[in-house]
C-alpha cells in the first residue's frame, strides 16, 4: 500500500496522486490512451492546452483537441485565456455541453507567443487580472472542480507564486500545480523544489502539486517526501516513455521495479502510437507525420545510427515506419542513462512581455485585445 494519501480534485479521487502535464502537440487523445494503458487507468491525464476564444468560437482544430476517448474518466481539459469574460464563457460552454469533468487553467506557459500577449506565466504578475479570471472560471464551473498550473514567476526579481496561491484559495480554486521554475528559466537549470514546499506551507487549505525534474518514479516519491506536496505533475519525463505511468503506479504502491523495455518492445509502442494518431486524425500518413517528433524521444540512448534516425524521422506510412524499425538490433536492452532528462532544456531566456508589463502589478491595461486570437494551443 502507498504511504501517500489519495489526491482529491473536487469529487475525483486520484490514486496514485499523479497527473500528466498538458503539453501542446503531445498530450492529445492517442498519447493519453497510451499513458492510461500503462497505468492501468490510474492517475489524471490532462488534455493539451486549449485557447478559450477558439473554444467559444468552435474552431475546428480546437473541437478535435477536446475529444476524449470513451474510456477516459475523469475527462480533464486545460484552458488558456487572458480575458475573464471569454474564460467564463468557455467554462460555461464546457459545463452546459458536458465536455469535461475537470478544468485546469494555464498560467505557466513560458513561450514568447503566449507571454508577449500577457498570457501564460506572464499573467499572474497582474494580480487583479488573475483574480478576475479565476473568479469567472470558478463561478461558471458550477460543480466542476477548477485547478490552476503556474510557475514561480516571471524571473527571480518578479516572483508571483505565493500571491497567486493565496488569490487562488480565496477564489475557490480546488488545487494548484507549481512548476518550480520561472518563465525566464523556460526548461533549463534545476527546478526549485523548495518553492513547492513553501507554497504548500502558504496555502494549506488546498492540495499543492509539484512539477519539474521528475524523470523517474523515484523522483516523484522524493519530491513528495521532500516538499510535502499532495501530488506530482509529470511532463517531459514521459516523452517517448508512456510506460513511466506504470512505473509510477508500481512505485507508489510498492509493487515492482521500473520498466526496462527492450528496443523491440519500444518499437512496438512506437508503431501503436503512430497508428493511434492516424486513427484520431483520420489519415494514416498524417498520423505518422505527426508522430515524427516522438522518434528521437523513444530512441534516446539506444544504439541507432544517425542515418537510420533521420530515415525514421521522415517516414510517412506505418509500413515504412515498421520496416525501418525492423532493421534495427531490436534485442537491445533498455540503455543505461535513458531515464534522465529529455525534451527542451534551454534556459535563462529573456521573457517577452507586453510593453510596460512590469511597471505596475495592479495596472491591467496592457493586455492586448488580440491576446486570445491564437488558436494553436500554445
């Protein structure tokens, strides 16, 4: 039995207390299916980020992104928005049309196309705007739980997470996830787990989830023990490793060792992932093309030559992908060191913000009128 308590997200009990982080272009229905299968259906698996204006306007691409498999429960959707009224409308639409069972709000995205409009990790600096968005979301959500994900702040000179946490509690947010980095760090350096512990002490009324540098199930257990957080959010650590969620279940329940698949087993998962994408998109070739970005993550650490890696990264059919994989030495065991960091690691970036954004945390007039016109999902 686990030594950790179940995570409560409104009426939903999450055990083990593990959440798949929303990742643009990654955590679509096919990838969530793989992660859920490996976990035995345990955990919480969040959709990729959805722009609220695009949802309200029923953008065709956005309506596909909010599709949930019939076996997904609870259905968890993450929203991005900077206009309280639009966020409120999007939440009301989700409730009225029964589109999800849980709503997460994104205040953590550090990419320039989001922060330059005052969104994502830039937004909590504007305390009144953050409060207004949370108020509209919670008010319109009815019985649906509303959570939020955020970073420490814009940079070390503009930390916002403690103020944001208190505002969240006051506005009725159900739980908070904190990525222990600033926007300026992007994904570089080391996540500040001490900040997660400080936030937990600051807002004891609601669950706090920790995010950042969870590369193995052991990291998740260590984060919870060191910070006292109520659950973990796993992002880049599962790229090319959906079986990490099986490892997490085993670790929390103390039932087994981490998975160490051979290259043959990894190849089978790769083909299934590409097939699921094709079925979801409705076109095999487009599914395989969308899968290409996952190839390097799945093959990390294995002895695969650069030319073969290039070939596999330009495949456009399942037969071509399978044939290429079959040319490899599929008997290779799981490579040492492959459980370490993966995905983006750049850091110490200048955060792109609207003009005058940092002059006054109480002045919200700098929010751009087109801040929610981007429908790419962040």
